[in-house]
C-alpha cells in the first residue's frame, strides 16, 4: 500500500526526480483521496481531474528528459481566489459562480512553469472575508481534526485539504490572517510573505494594500520550495517588488544560537486561552534550548489593529468589489426593469451577507463626512502599528506568540457575532497592516485540536523566518501529525 499522503512536498519531489513514482500515479492517488474523503470536509469547489492528469503526463515527460525543476510533477491545490485559465474561479461567491477565468494568475503561471500539477480549486470564505469558512456560497468547510469545528478562514478549504492530506500543499491568501489562522487551526505550516514579495496579479482583490499570496504545507522546507517558485517581480503588479529572489532552501541549516526572539507582552493577555498559552510557552522553551535568547518587548498599539483593519479593509473592498455590477463579470439578476434595477438586484442577490456588511462599512468610512474621522484616522494608526514593529526589530530578530487566541471553534458558534469572529485575527492582523512576513507553525494540541506558533520576521527576511521554523521542526513532530480519520 503506498502512503504518498504521509510524505512532504520535499519527499515527493525527491521520489519523482528519482523515478520512484510518476506524476500521473501521484496525481491519481491524490484525486482518489479527494474523491473518497472530501464529502466529509467540502474543501474543494472544483476538482480538475482531466486537466490534472494531462498536466501530470506532461510533467512526467519533463522528468524523463532530465533537469526538471524540483517541483515538477508535484500535485497541489489552489485557493479559488486565484484566476485559472479555463477553470471556474468563483471566490466562493454566487456572484462568480458562473465565471470561468480567461487567464491565469501569476502565482498559477509560475507554478505551472515549474511543472506543478493543479488538482483543483479550494473552498474559502466568500471573497476571502471571514475567519471560519462559513461564508462560502458552497457551504462551510469542516476541520479534519474535528468535523464539528471550523477549519479557520478565509483559506479554510486549502487548510482542510492539506491537513487531511488530500493535497500535499496548497496556496492561500492572507489579508488579515487568512493563511496563518487556518494553518494554526488545522495543524499546518502557513507562510504569508512580505507584502510585494509575490505578485497579486490575477488574485481576486479584497483589500489590495493588505492582500498577499502564500502557502499551506506540512513543513517549512516545503514552504521554501514553493516560495522559490511563487516570488518575484511581476510587471503586471505594480506593488510587486524588484528584489532578488534567493533560493529559500539554502538557508535552512543555520543554528539559532544568539537568535533574539521578541515576546510582545500584548500577545499574552487575558484574551488568550490559558492552555493555548502553555503550548506556545513550551515552543518558546524549545527555542531557548536551541540557544535563542528571549527578549520581552511591547507593541503598544496592538489593541488598535483590529479596529483599524476593519476600517481599511472594508474601505478597499468597497472600491474593489464595485466592479461586480452585473455587466462585466458573473451574476446578473433575471429580467431587470432598467439599468439601476439590474445593478441593485445583481449585487443584492449575488453577494452574501458578510460581503454586503463590509461594502456598506467601506462606503460609509470613505464618504465625504466620515473620511477624516474613520479612514484617515485608521491610516494614521496603521503607521503607528508599523512603527511599533520597526522599533521592535531594532532589538530582536523575530517576534513570536500565538497565531490565534483559541483552538478551532464549533461551526455556528460565532456566525451571529461578527465582533467575536473578527477577534480571531487579533494576533495576525497587525502583521498585514505593517506588510511584514509571518508564519504559523504547528506547536502542539489542546483537547485534540492543533495550536499554532506565530513567527513574524522583518521585511523580506523570509529566509531567516523559514530557517527559524525549520530548526523547530527538526526537533519536534507536531507538523507530522495527521488527523485519525484521514491517516
Ligand atoms: N478574517 C479576516 C477578515 O475577515 C482576514 C481575512 C483574510 O485574511 N482574507 O477580513
């Protein structure tokens, strides 16, 4: 019995390169796992069986020819926020239920060029707005560790799919925590790179000054391999940065002696579940054993990050989502009376409740009478938050803390209480406001549910971040755990 699903991307890549398995065989194996298991999770919106097998066959040719790049033939899944040529790209919204993209997002193009096979498109919160995956037009996703709980969001489908090993890895996007928080809740390694490291072209926009693509993997080593392929300047995205892409795998063997780890006191306050705190403290103790030095720090404006985010993100989303008007893309209502009726009903019927809530807040905070009081003020707070990190990084190399205040919560538990839902991202949002790179790494369990350790690095220090995560994974096994029902 083959057990390819227990292997990391790095291991699968080695097997493909050595000819121990073919990409077609591997792709079929994961397609079968999706077929046999995804009814329990709902992690995929679209499975691309035929296309995946065709891509796999092409990759096998390249592998046979020799000198194929490392990810050649590895099957992965893409969050359904990335445009994929000829394949439905829904963003989990009724608005785009009928939308087949005419082009690939740059992330998808880059993966494809590296020989990566696309298994399908994963479920998510509608337009990436949410922390539980419950706002999807296609229904919620379940957490493989306990199917009565949420996988986190918004990239919950990618997280659940990789946690259940229906795919060896997946892409995601993180605007306020949507990679790190579901990675924590599903026991995965999640990486959100520095803003600008990865092109946003073809990634359906939510809040453009915050959105960034990244990965869900089993290990930091795998994240490095994926980041190698995803990163780089893209002339189609003016915010992508012209900075050399190092080989992120070559820095993974630096010891951590003398590494300065900052622990912000604000991340260990009364909002944090006491058992989660213990797991995080144990992880930090492990770092001390590896020779790291712990420095107490403060990020004094942390408490303002959620309020500032919930002004800035809705403001940008209200502008970005104005393009969905029933004319150019996606859903159009039946029998409109006139143009205005068509706009109103197409948007009214096509968007879900959370998306409408954000659009209304956004339009409000940008309106002439309120711009200064809300939007401008939030932008000033954003600067204060970045300055807090700047000051901290003068003293420390990385910052650690919990990724989320609690483990996975029950489906439905927070769906009628947006504020409590918004607080799920209390430790992740500031990192997006500052544009810094961040990771979540599996660090243990509370009541059988995974806990994530958040590691935040300085701008473009992904190499260091990945090494810090990798050293921990060399000494621990948390990242290897697979939920029983999917082992
Ligand atoms: N949960 C946050 C929100 O609802 C972040 C979402 C994200 O990162 N895409 O906006």
